[in-house]
């Protein structure tokens, strides 16, 4: 009997050690996987081979739907990169032209939080280059710093343009305006929260509901949140002035949250 108890106690000890070892192994395994994509090197190799497709939404002004512009792992990485800068996430600002006599908009006009992604990150640089490749023959002078923007429940950005009334001046002293915008959804764990263009034609009846919508009276075009995809449009007319048809808004998020990425392409004016 004593021998039996001895074996039972020994078996229990061995089992406890095995469980403890499994838990420790699991901890290290989980940490290794989360720290992985060997890390950036593996992801960059995948990124260089990534393909996406476009769908023309408008020829005048020029607008494309960007289906899978980002690989899901790229979107996840950029989200983590933004989260690592969480202390820098701050209430999103609204640019007010210093030459304008208009009063500043109320705080309820733009209620998201945002931060700038580091320019020296290799994936950020690759995404910038992918955006510039989309520009084709359209003259440009590069891309502004990428802006990650996060919307929680009921948060929004009222009607606005991405172009400036008066040109901006960059660090080199060059005057520029935003010739084009790419707005990408990094995550879309929400209801509602579309990017709405009230002055563009509504989508055709055959348009995919998970991508496009409109109002009850079929006024304007709404691009629905869909992770790793987004929309591209040209902000300026041929004479370099802002195209008022590109008026748009980030509609209020219903339940959940969404995170977007603003990519603004510059051109000398």
C-alpha cells in the first residue's frame, strides 16, 4: 500500500511538472509568435510581392476603390505600430487657414484620435512608395507623414476637404497642396462609420453592399469600412484649385470602433 501511495505521489508530481512546463512553454511560445514576423524582414518580403485591385468609382473627379491595398498582416503591423505610440494618440486636430476670417469649428466637428507613424520605419516607407506608384504620371512631390486615426463609438469627422484654400509650405520652403488622398481602413470592427461623399453619384444598384452604400434618397456615395481596403481620389482640378466635389465626411461610428490611415500626396502649386 505504501508503495502504491509512493507511486501515486510520484505520478502527481510528474504530472504537475509537465503541466508547469507546458504552461511555461506556452508563455514563451506565445511571446515568440507575437514578437515574430521574423519580424519586419519577413513582412517586408511579403509586402514587396503583395498585389491589390482597383475599381473605378468616378472618372471626374478621379476616384478608385482600393481592394486589399494592404495585406492583412501589413494592416495588423501598422495597428501595432500605432498602438506602440499610444501615448502620442491625441484628439485629432482641424486645420484652420490663418488667412480665413471663419471661426474655428466646434470640438464636436472632429472627435477622433490620431498620431503620426514614424517615417523611418521600413514598412511605412514601403506603403508610401506603393501609394506613389498608384499616382502613375500625375506629378507629385511625395507623401506627407502617414496619419493613423482611430474612431470609437459615435466619433466622426464633419464635412471637409483634404485640399487647402491656401497652399502649405514644406520644410524645404516649397509651396504645395494635397493633390490626392488615400484613405485606408486598418480595422473595421464597427457598424456604420462610412466615408461619405455627398456630391458624388450614388453607387449602382448592383454595387456590393459590404463596400458601398448611399442615403435613403440615393444622394451621394458612401464607402463602407472594410479592413485592408479603402479609397483613392484626386483633390485638385487641372488648374490646381481644389475640387469641391471631393467634399466628404467620416460618418459617426455605430457600435464598435474603426482605425484608418490617411495618406496625403503632395504636389507643387
